[in-house]
C-alpha cells in the first residue's frame, strides 16, 4: 500500500516541487525511494510562517551498487532551493546509524507527514527499530542534542531555540515514562499527550507554540518558568538515568538489520 499523508496546511505548490525532486533523484541516481517524510518543525508540530520544508528519504540502489569493492556514496543531497531542503540516506547507512544509537531514522519513521512511501516497508522498519534500537543510546542522543540547544538558548536567549531543546527533553521524558521502549514519537503534541505533565508546563508550551505559529521572528526573551524548570530537570535526570553502555546485544542487532537489508535490496 502506498503511503502519503500531507496536511492541508502545507503549500501544494511546494509539495509538488518535492514530488518532482524525489522523482528526479530516483531517475538520475538509479535508486528507489522507499520512504520520504517531513523531518523539520512542520512534522515536529511547531512550524513558523516561514519554516522550511525538510524532506528526508530512505532509498535503495540497484544490486550492482552493493556488489562492488568500491561502494557508492551513501547520501544523496540536493541543492537548497527556496524553502526546499531534500536529502536522503541509503538504507544501509540508515541501519548502521540505527544500531549505533542515532535517533534520526527513528524520527523519520515516526513522522506524521509522509510525501511518499511503502506502508509495509515502514511497518517492517518500525518493528525492526523497536527490536534493535538501544534505548540508552537513543536517550543519550536526545540528551546531547537537547543540552546543546539549551546552552545555545542561554547564550543568545533566542526563543526559537527553546523548541529545539524542548522536543528532545520531551522525548527523554517519554522514554522515562515508557520503560523498555526505544521508539518515541517525534511530534511534540503527541509527546505531550502521552506523558504525565504539570498543567502549567502544558499551558506554557501551548502559548509559546501559538506565538511561533504566527511570528516569523520570535526574537529573544525570558523562557517561561515551567519550561525552564522542566528542561533543567529532564536533562539532569537523563544524564544520571541513561548509562552510556549498550543495553542491547550488538551482534543480534547487526544480524537482524543485515537480514532486513538483504531482503529489501533483493526485492527492489
């Protein structure tokens, strides 16, 4: 079954340009795009009026791409044009990073905005991610990302940076409240809905989100106290609660991802 989920709030002209770019990528690079999603603030649930369109995709090359001692580059990058940012990873690269604890593929799999894709492929890849992703490594990924953005906010006081710290912090909270899980939602409103949170925090996030939705430049300012307290607490708890060592058996993860890759590459 073909996947396509495009909200009515997105500019149909830009969406059409993304479709054309994905088709061009397949034709010129001799690959098959298996899943293409929105990965930026539009999918995160807090777009600005001038937010970019950040399309990310997973692709598979033809069999000759992999049967050579001189492997091809495993990233396809297209030129930035206006609001368009369209880039993708070879499935092999995506799987290697998944096993290493990089949460980017997980986020693509959980994006609520899908430009094109195969439903069975996404379902199978989500199930694989749930089995092989190391939740401690994923959490450390979010801790590193969120802490960096929080430090940038404290230096420049840009309110836009608050969101880039808040979403990783909410992912950390979700992981703490869902023991054993490693695949968290990427959509901020969904993270908020699936966690037990103080009403003051939820209200502050809603007010700041509404401001971002109608303001091209949020400027600098003081972060609402409930959000500041939440960020500081979550990053501190994550630093102590998610160890750096792997909790999953890497050999088993590699075995499962290898099986998945071979099956998909051969069925292209």
